C-alpha cells in the first residue's frame, strides 16, 4: 500500500475479502466464494465471455445475452464453429460490434491453436486475438487464480478514493493501476479481483457512495476529506462531434430491405438499413435522394438521434416501396437490428 507498511495492506485485504465472502453478488458467470472454497473452479470460457460482454455494458443488460450465448454455445469450441452472421445477430443490442468480431476470432484461435483450452497465463491470454490487458488479467485471476492486477472502472474509482488521488482521469490511470497492483497478493487473487469490482459496483458507487457500510472505509483517504464522491477527479470532456446521414427504409409488402455492412469499421459485419455516408453537415432532400440505394419515390418521414462513443449522429429517415438486391427481412424480425437502425425503422413506421 502506498507509503504504508504491509500490516495495513493485510488488514484492508482481510476486511474486504470477509465482506466479499458474505456479500458477493450472485452473477450468472461467477463461481461464488463458498463454492470456490469447496474446490469448484471457474470456467475460463464463461469468465472470458462475460468480461467481453461487460465492456461498456451493465450487468443487467449483459446477463440475458450471456445466458443465451452459453445455452446456444456452451463451450468455446461450439462458439468457434458458429457462422459469422449468426454471431453478429446474437450480439445485436450489446453495442461496440468490434467486440463481437474479436470474440469470434479469439474463440477460433483457442480452438485451432490451443485445442479448445484457454492459456492460463496473462502472457498467453494477451497473445489471443482481441484480448487486451484488462481481459487477460481478469481471466488469469478469476479462472486460474494467477496473481494478476485486474483494474476496471470500478477499481479505478475505489483506488482514487482510497488514496485521495488528485490527478484527474484519464491522466491518473497509470497511477491508479499501480496503486491497485500494490494490493494484489498470491492469496485468493480471483476473489480479490471480484471483491474490488463488487465494492465499486454496490458500495463505492459513482454517486452517493455508501461509506457507512464500506468494509475498507477505515483506510479511505477520500472519506477523510469529507467529499469522497468528488473522486476520481475529472478533466472537462471535449464536446462530442456531430455527424449527419440518411437512413433508407425500403419496403416490399411486409419486408424491409437490409444490407450487410462491411466487416471493418463501425457496426462492421452487422445487418442494417442502407445509409448514406456520415458527414459533418445535413443532407438536402436532393442529396439524400441521389444517395439512395435504388430509384424509388423516396420521402422523408423524420429524423432520429443516436450517440456513439466518439460522436453523435443525426439520421434523416427516408422511406419508399421498391425492389432490389437486398437482404429482405420481415418487419417483426427487425428487433435484432443494432439500435441505431431499429430507431430509424421505427421512425419510418411512425412508431416513435
């Protein structure tokens, strides 16, 4: 622990692990502390799958996807054999679709190069496609009890408050990771990682932290300041740029025309509505019709707004009836589309 002897670290660790033993969340992918003590080990496939899904996604949102995936593809070998389009369709709604492409590439690498068995070290896991430092550390610690430093947003927040780190994020990230690493030992590294995650998710919350029930509040420098909720310090975010585009809803009876997006880039490999390019200025009606995928009697029916990580998007929605070489899909199956296209489809149906 920073500038403190090991007895303080050991006392803090003992308190947090005791709290975790009593208060661990019941998660679909987790082997709880009681089961771990009885010798049950975590399935690396389930740990890896959950960690990929939880990137930029909440536990309540990810859980039904995890249950669906593990029912359809209970092992990494099952997942490796799935068709790309089926995987992308199953992922629809989780967002950040590059993760789905990386998921499939990683599963296939584990199947082809490792006989369906995940490497059991951070180094070996990092060598897999799409597995970054955080995911490798999480799988190594939780699935294999390796002495790995697992740092997500929850852990960063706990560290910032515990040590009253004044450096704002994101500049503070290396410091926060080092502080978290100073608390890692060979004793129960998997449980320790999950204990910190649970503490950040349920007690050391972004707003209104529950300091009165925090098992490590006695060591928390942020609490001593009287304003723990002000940590981590943050720099002012730059304004998110805005882009503009046109989405085309072409219908044929009960069917809607979809296209498969290019494999690389935003929403890569997903089925979606045909769109124009996305640019910095809105389209005139003449420009929108000229960019349409086929000649038809196009008419504007509204606009929708969508926010991606790095920019906001305004889509003008045009609708027409027609024919063409598309993936024709029944209206009732449009719920599997990425949310930006579902919004546009609903706007065309005048359901928004």
